[in-house]
C-alpha cells in the first residue's frame, strides 16, 4: 500500500489543479492552501500502573470563512502534523461542496487505542479536551469522531468541556450518543452518502447498479455500512477487506453476515467460502465499482495502472495520490471524490448541531431524507461544474465548486488586518 505521498502536499496540489479553472487571484489561492493555526500539544497521562505516559496531539483549524471549524479527532499511531493539516483542509472543501455553513478543522492523537484500557483512553481523551477547551465551542470549533473514535470518546470530551465551563453545551461536539444529544442517522451517515454518490454516479453514467460487482477496501464503520447499503440497491459485493487482509467470492458476499463474523473474530479474514487476498489485490480486482474506505494514500500512481474498476467512489479521506488521479484520468476511470462521497458524516453532524441548538430532535427518516437531498443536490452541482468548466475529472470539478464558495465568503467579508 502506498504511503510515500505527503497528504498536505496532495491537498495543495488538488487546490492548484482546480484554481486553474477559476478566476481567483494567486494570493487568495495561496491563503486557501494553508491552515490558519495548528495546536500541537503533549498530553501527560497517568496509566493504570501509576506511570506517566506522553502523547503527542494536534488540532488544525484550517479555514473559518464559511463558519465554525468542523472536523473529527482520530486516534492512530500514524497521526502526523501534516496529516492533520491535510485532513482539516479537506474538511473545508467538503463542507463547501455540500454547502453547509462550516469551515474545516481536524484533530488527532498519536496513539494505538488497542494498547490501552478504557480507563486510560478516557484519561487521554479528557486530557486532550482540557487542552482543546480554549479553542473549541459551539460557534468556534466543533470536533467529531474519526478513525478509532466514536460516541464514547465524544461523550467524554463533551462532559469535560461542560464541567470545566460550568455549562450545558451539547453542540460543542457532534457524533455523540443519543442520550447525550446525538442525532438519529449519524452512525450510518458516511456510508449512506457513499451509497448515494455511487447510486447517482451509475445513473449519470447510464449504468445499472443492480447486479454491478463491488469491492470495498476497509470494513470499519464507513466501509461496511456503504457495503450493505450498496448491496441493498441490488449490487453484488464480491470482496471486502480490513487491516488483516481481504476476502473474495465472485458469487457475492452477505455483507451483514461478514460484519457479524468480524465482530466475533476481529477480522473478515477466514470467512467461509471465500478466497484470501491482500488489500492491494482487492484494489486491482476487475469490478464495476471500487470503494476505498480505509486510510489515505491507498492507491499511488503505480498501483493505479493496475486498477481495473470502472468507477471509484471514495469513502476514505484522500485514498488516491495526485499521481494516481492523473493515471486514472488518463485511463478513463471515473473517480467520485471523498469531499462529496463521504460528506454524509459532516452533513449529519451539522444536523446534530442544529438539533442541539434548537433542543428539538428529528426522526431518523427526516435525517436520511435531508441527507439524501443534500448529497443529490451536491452531486448535480458537481456534474454541472464538470461539464461547464471542462474539468478533467470529477475531483477537480468538486474543488472548483468548493473553492469558489470559500472565495465568495472571504471576498464578500473583506480582509481584517
């Protein structure tokens, strides 16, 4: 799996590619390629055995022209400053492409959560929340879950913030459990927007998704939910994978049964009546639809030459390097980008924030209906930009839409010295 591309440099290259199709000054584009601020902190946390361990943590606030900073917090041993900066930038343009009133932020702690007890993880989370306290707030910066975090961690951060501020502020963070002010539909939102993007892509390309073969790399929350919802459209999911490897059955998999198996064993590997394959082998299967749903840089320029899928819908953030984009564009593979396809998470986070502020909560049906409207409208806008600007691919078209919206917000507000 490719890891050589710097994700922050990839983001900046994507912005430059789109800027070529816009009438925007170079100095304004340069401003939109760099974060406004980055917090870097060391967390000193007591372990269960009484020892003190140090954890490096980050929060990048990339751009707030369109609203409060918004973005997840990930716990992963591979977290870096440049990764967090890139992810916060992608959040800016993700929010803009689906036209919700947020800027972009992202946070991360360098930690492998599998190595720590629940009590230790709670202390790490609360320590980070204490450091974030001056920088976050309902109208300032609203974190959310990301890789290896979920409702539990969001609840801890919310409780720490509210305790220190002596207030009730459920909207300070999203992705919470329902009893803590969470939203119906939030858990499935990223996978659902991936499915909706795939559905609309097949329609636009005049192809039938029913019976289409699908491979999904990554079987965490986004990947497995995308898999089951795409299966529900009548597609045939023939391969899935997680960090341990992948499984393949040309006759198709029961996505829900595979998830149950993974819950029981910790891995999809070994599922009955399947062939084993590596993640790279999965990415090069001859399928109609490929869904990369793991980490960034899954496909580089070399691997892209071996990709045989006709359509790629990105559930992960930044799964293709810029060189991979170039290769796939040259080969006529249609890539529908992360900043649209996985925007369901931040969109329903926005719905959660709205509900928190109103203290009025929606049904799951309403959440899903509103999400579908947002994603379909954004898809239509993306297609219009692709056709009207003569963009080389859908990613560039998405950035054309998003950058123009951020520029409009910035220029209409003026520049504070």
